[in-house]
């Protein structure tokens, strides 16, 4: 039963929060994928009720749109939305390599909403915590994400690569991220995260 799965998952690691990913593109390309999302809003609402923990709803690298965020905000009220947009790890590519369906995956290469755009779309309709992920690769990327509307940022691939090299490398990488983040705050005259979230924005093509 869904409520048993939720409590087992929480108990396994004494979880502080529960994150549910919406990953249709991953499921489509996954060899053992289950691309069936009917009733997902009701299930998310149910999980929020039984988990008794903050609920994070996230993508896995294809982004959350304004329309989906609006639906989540009005029907589920998650505590946080992690946009996990395009620009970083691609589960379409990972799964299609596993499945040997690279031709179809090439057609959908880059499918989704780039992380920066997804942050702006979600922020425009959702008042809760917005987490930026998907291609965040430095403390400066994280600072930019906060400047355009995220409350926090996260990353997978770079941390996994550091973790594969061990504890010291992971510690060194996180220290570097913090340093880059602090430099960005200093250079924008931001004394705290709130200041950083209000800095004037200059948008340019790179
Ligand atoms: C090896 C690996 C495993 C992942 N497993 C999960 C998972 O179980 N659940 C999930 O929601 N996201 C998972 N992710 C997705 C990440 O949370 C993240 O949204 C995505 O990789 C984009 O971030 P990145 O570009 O920093 O890697 C995983 C990512 C990687 C690289």
C-alpha cells in the first residue's frame, strides 16, 4: 500500500523530508520504465497527508513548467518544488544508453525546460521553497539561481564525481562551492541571502 511504502522509505533513513520525482521523460526511455501518471495529483496529496514530513516535488532533469507548478500549488501545496531543469544530467540519455534506443533519445536531446527558465516560471506562480537543480555546477551558478528566484540550489553529478574520489575530495569540493558563493555575494554587495535574492539582474546572451 502507498502509505506503507511512504513510511518504510522514511524509516529507512529517518528522513527529514520526502521528495517525489515527476519524471515522465525518464520513464519513457527507461527499459523497465512505468510511464503511467494518471492520478498522480491525488497520490501526491495523499503522500503529503500521510508522510507527516515536508513534501518536495521534483523533476529529474527536464524542468517544471509554470502550468505544472500552478497545479501543484493549488492542488497539492508541496513544501518545496525542485525544478531539476535541463542543462545538466540527462536521464533521457542515461536510460536510452541502458536500453539501446539512442536514435529516439537523440530526437529528444535537450527536451524540457532549461533550469533558469524553470526557476522563473515556478517562482512566478508558487510561494513555497524553490530549489534550483539541473546543471548547477559552481557556487556562482547557485548564486545566480538565488538571484532569479530560487531559495536553495542542489547538484548531483559534480558531488557524485567528488564522492567517488572520497571524503577529502568531497569536502574540498563543497568548500570551493561555498567560497565561490561567498565571492558572488561580496561582488553583488549582498550581506545575506535575502539581499542576494533582490540584486538587480542583467540578462545577456552568452
Ligand atoms: C546517479 C544519479 C542518480 C539520481 N537518482 C535520483 C533519484 O533517485 N531521485 C531523484 O529525484 N533524482 C535523482 N537524480 C537526479 C538529480 O536529483 C538531479 O535532479 C539531476 O541529476 C540534475 O542535476 P545535476 O545536473 O546536478 O546532476 C539522480 C542523479 C544522478 C546523477
